[in-house]
C-alpha cells in the first residue's frame, strides 16, 4: 500500500476511481478526494469520505518514489554484474 500526502492511500483512490466510487473535487482553495459511502444497514448513500490533497506534496512524493526506483535499478545492476 502506497500512502502519501495526508496519509492518503493512492492505490485505494485508483481502485475506487475505476469503480466510479472516488473522484477528485475542489475543496476550499485546494483539492480533495471524495470516496462514496453507503449505510450498511439501509443501503442509502451517506456523505462521502473526504481526504485533502496537497498537489505540491504529491509531486514531491512522486519524485521520492522515482528516486527509490533508480536506486533499486542500480542495486539490481550491481547484483547482476556479479553473476
């Protein structure tokens, strides 16, 4: 599970979006994720779960992950060179 900005579960958002259960919305002066919810007993829609998103922090998270991938690729190349 990849969590990032505000402990946001990026994978959960992607999976729920494919099912039509999540979307990005404007919230105040920024952005948020809205996850649809239903009452387990009645099946009626409830207020969505809202998670704030900081676009700059999300960009930094992406850079950090790309750096980790580069480090892993370098390590794999070092290991493969020993074969």
